[in-house]
C-alpha cells in the first residue's frame, strides 16, 4: 500500500497563540486539516464571546488564500464564568466548547478554575445546551507527584463529575495514561478523549534517559512505556471514543531550553504524518480515518469534512527548526525521518 486516502481530518485541540505568532501558527494548522479547536489560554484568556469573536477574526486574517479551514472557538472557564455566558456562547454559532484548566496547571492557566464544586450552575447550563466541556485533567496539588496527576484527577474529580452530569459532553483532553484510556472507553458516549502525537510516539525515557530533552516536555507529562502502549491501543482500536488532538503548542527554542522551561510541543509541521507513522507501526492504518476524521465530528455533532486527503509512502526528513516570533522553535521529531507524507 503506497497511498492512503481519508476524509479530511480535524484537529480537536491546538494552540495558535496571538499577534505575530498567528502568521506562523495559522497556516501550519491548516495543513491537511479542515477544522481546529482553538485553545483559549491566551494572556489574558478568552473568557467571553466578544473576546472569542475578536480572536477568531485575527485568526481568519492569517488563513492562507483559498483555504476553507475553520477555527472552532472555545471559552476559557474561570471562577467568574456565568451561565449567561454559556448561553451566549451556545447562540454565537462559532463557539464549540468551554475549557477547564485547573488554576496553575499549565501555560496561562492562572485564571483557571480554583474549585470544580463552584462550577455547578455553569456545568448545568453547558449540559442543557449541549456545550462540550474540554478538561485539562490533572490535579495541581503539590503533594501529588507530577506523573500521578491525571490518574488522581480521574479518581478525585472526573468520576463524580460524570456521575453528577450524566449527559454533559466531556472531552478528557490529551490523555496520557492507561487510567485515562480505560476511563474514557468504559464511560458513556458523552465522554471522549483526544490524544496527541507526542504521547503516542514517546514515553518518559525518551525525555529523560541519557540526558534531558526539553522539547519533549509537555503537560500532562509523558508517562512510562506501558501508558504509551495503552494510548496506542486506544487510538488504533477503532473505538469511537478517542480522536485526534495534537495539542500543538509553540514555544520558542529559548523558552524551552531554559532553567525553567515551558511545557508544549509544536507538531503542525507534520501532524497527520506523525499519527500515520504510529498507526502504520501498529498495523492499523485502516483505523486512522476514524481517529482523525470521523470520531471527532461524531462526538461534537458536526458533519464530516467534504474533501479527502492523500498520504503517500515517501521518506522525508523533518526540519531541525522553524522560524517563530523573530526567533525559532524546535518542532516535534526535529531532524527525524518519516515514512508517510501528505500529498500537497
Ligand atoms: O504542554 C502543554 N502546553 N500543555 C498545556 O496544557 C498547555 C500547552 C501550552 O499552551 O503551551
Ligand atoms: Zn493544550
């Protein structure tokens, strides 16, 4: 098999940043994809419909000519989000979810939610209008080991949340553990998960054994190999509960190669190909289309993209670096060779 054709995929979780960054990130995000769920963790964050509308316009201004890629906007939940804002978001026609960041969990999450128990009216409103809750599923307590934060979040918070709001649509974003995969696959159809390329391709040994590789540092952090394998199994199983979400999150080389480096991996230079590599290695290329192109729209209640993309079996070397914000970033898999390439 030397070519595969699939329905055009979507990216259900990505970071574009703002201002000058958009000139790089928006064209990259349109590469091969029909739509992208745009994370709202700007500084200040996108906390209301007006800010989301303005941000959407700035994004569309950078969309390459002739592209019909669509940014699907997301509101950032804070302790002050009101049910009225949820209703306004639902009526806006361009907002497709609300993101829960536990305060302090990751990049620009300081305005996030401090106590899930205070979100009752907001979650009720989301459940009633069918708005998707996108969860960064980690606890932030200092006493919880960073490698355990997802599993503890599921036990402490997610299980009761799902029980309390039985028809709230919840995406456990960028799952990284066996516990995350098991929880989502066993839950009802209102619960899904996105999976990044880095959590499918790497485990914590890649990041930490034989030297520290800051470009593999992201949150939730890479886990041990058994968790990587559980994610590969979930993604390639054909389960409709899991879908593509790159979490592509650009940071300059300097802010990652630092005494206190930023979390995030940029993957839009080769996103669909990085996934194709994983599916090929698992002997599951026939499952790529469901993961990349149909499970996500089914979960979000959106139509599939009308066009298709073709991947060709062809070796190519990923760039060592890419220009970004007057300096550069180091993309995921920099300098490595892939075996599949998007026909452009
Ligand atoms: O690694 C990450 N980077 N995880 C997140 O949750 C946020 C993201 C970013 O915005 O850089
Ligand atoms: Zn993210």
